[in-house]
C-alpha cells in the first residue's frame, strides 16, 4: 500500500479519494511518462534517427553511453551505419552501475557480477540523440538505458531511481519543478592559473569570451536549456543556469550532458573545466544547487500563499528535508573532497539549516513573488550525480508530507540537524535511515555504501607529501 499524506493534505492526494480508477489512472500516467523516455517503440526511434541524419548528413560516428552512479559516461564509439540497429538494443555489462570512480567493479550482490560481468540489453533514451561536443558535424551521441534480465528497468540505474521517486509524487497529484545551477572553475590547461573577474562581472575577460560564446552555441545545438552563464566571486569560477522544468529526469540528464560539453569546449580553448566540489583550499567550493517547487495537477504552485508566510505544504517539505539531511549527505557529497566544501573547519559546518534570503542556509527561500515561491537546496557539490541528488532531495520532501504528523511550524522551528562533517559519518547516517535507503532501493543503497567505503579506504591509504613535514 502506498504511503498517505496527513488528512489536511487530502486535496493533493488522488490516491486517497476512495476512487481506485482515478488512482490507477494517475499511476498509469506516471508509468507512461517513464516508458516514453525509454524508446521501446522502434518506429519512434527510427523516426528520430532519420530526422537527425537528414539534418546532419556528414555524421560518421555515434557515441553510445550510460551514466554510471558517479555521473561518469561509460560507453563506446560506433560507426554511424549502426545507428538504426540500436532500435533492437545494444549490450553493456550490468557492472557499469557497480563501478567506483576508477571504473573498478564493487560487488555486494554475488561473485558472478564481479567475475563474469553479465551483459544486459540497453535501449536509446528518446530525445538524447544530439551532436557531440567534439567535431559535431561528424560525431553524434546518445544515452542508453538498461533493462534487467526480466526486461524491466534496471534498479541500480540512477535515472530509474529518480523516476521511481517521482512516481510517488505523481500518485499524490504533485509534480516537482526544478532549475539546477552548476558551478565550476575554468583553469588554464597548462598552468592551472585563473583570472579574477568578480562576482556578476559583465565584461567577460577576453580569453574567456570565445569559450563562453562557443559553449552557448553548442548548448543550443544539443538542445540543452542553458539560460545563463554567471561569473562567481572567485577567480575563474562560473555558474551555469538551466531553465525551470517539470521534466525532472530530463533536466538531470541535461546537467550531465552540459558538464561533459563544458569540458569538451574548454579543452578547445586550452582550458580545463574543473567540476570538483573543492578544487582550491583557500577558495570557495563549487555547488550543484537545485531550485525546487511543486505543482498540482492544474499547474499551480502549491508553495504559493497569499502572504509572505510559508504555507503548510512548504513547511512540511522543509521539515522533511531537514530531518533526512544528515543521511542525505552520503549522496550529495559522494567523496572526501565534497566534504571539504561543506565545512569551515574540522568542527564547524559551512551551511546553517534554512532561512529566507540567506545564502548561508542549506535550504534557502529566495526572493520571489508568491506565485514563484520555491526552495533552493544548496548542499550538493558540483560533482554529485544529479539523478541521485534529486532523488534524495525529493525523498526528503516526501518524508515531510507523509511522516510529519505534528504541527509543521513546531517541527520546522525545532529541526536544526547536526550535519556530518566527514564521509564515514555520513555513510553511517545513510545506513541507519531506512526511509531514504528504501526510497533509493535497498540493494542500490547497500551497493553505494560498499563502493564509497572502498573509495574511502583507498584514499586513506595514500601517504601524502605533506606528511613528510611531521617526520622525525
């Protein structure tokens, strides 16, 4: 049985109207939304491919890929003559979704996965056939999605995990709308030095102007909804803004595609695009911020209210995210470097709990008209997997809507979570949070913990040059 919202929120929950037909329709529509992104319809994919080739007749190669749990691209290059054959699927090892950042398989399921790496069939994702950032006239790229051995979506695939969380909202008649912001540093590829231009600086330094123009051109060519590029306060730091969208799974794919495109374009101009969460000790880190609102079935923002006060829906969502925030850190900060961004020192976190118009808050309520009321979630680092980050954030909102039964005002006032400042502590919190691990999938969550502990063990085994300072 699906979890239900508290009685005062019945109007947002079609599954509670004692009308199984309505509930079934909502669930079916959610499933259709997912299946429409998975091109099982051969004729639809063939039409997309043929339109692409008509528009890009000089295409020679196609990069087919999956996005692993770290957001990395795993795939291969094929001759364009193989494009139409993708309608029947292509095979990739299931272990793609059990790899650490180095591409090593971390298995907690069985020896067969690690030793034999069984293949699973993968199909193209509709709308992701686009020119590649490198030599776009001759190279194309397309995202694939994996099926398990029963022919169902593979449960370890991050985009499927997000789609499953979204389905819970849709069953309640709620539809998240998001707008990501991605920060990064542009570095000289040879010297790794950067030039300061100042926060919101409009006159882009001459050596960066051509890069930005090319990035905007290529983003448009790839149909990526890049709405703005902002100079941040630190030297060489920029922020990429994407348009608000209710197509949450698609917009997270756009984040990954834009990260890859930015790196490719940067290399053309002799730069590196650095998406590390904390690349410099004495400079600000780079975040992946999400602006989030919720619409009802008529497209109205349920966070909107008639005055400046936060309404019950918004307070419940804030309280839920705060309650799950310590455990959420294991996903939002997926490595040691990400935690360097989240603390001022070894004992003090960088972000407070929540606040109105406060950039020091983990959950910020930005300035806006009442109809555009939203929450900005600021904890994720720019190297986080956007699918998993968004699934985790939305699960926190669901927790508030489904589990917080007391006065949301009291819950919100009292809840100021103590955030883990180190990865080990965050993984412990995650392991002990069944609501979050269940929402992401128990088997996936176990795999995530195993993989991240393995990466952490490797990191802790390294003897750094700085340690020689303490030698006797």
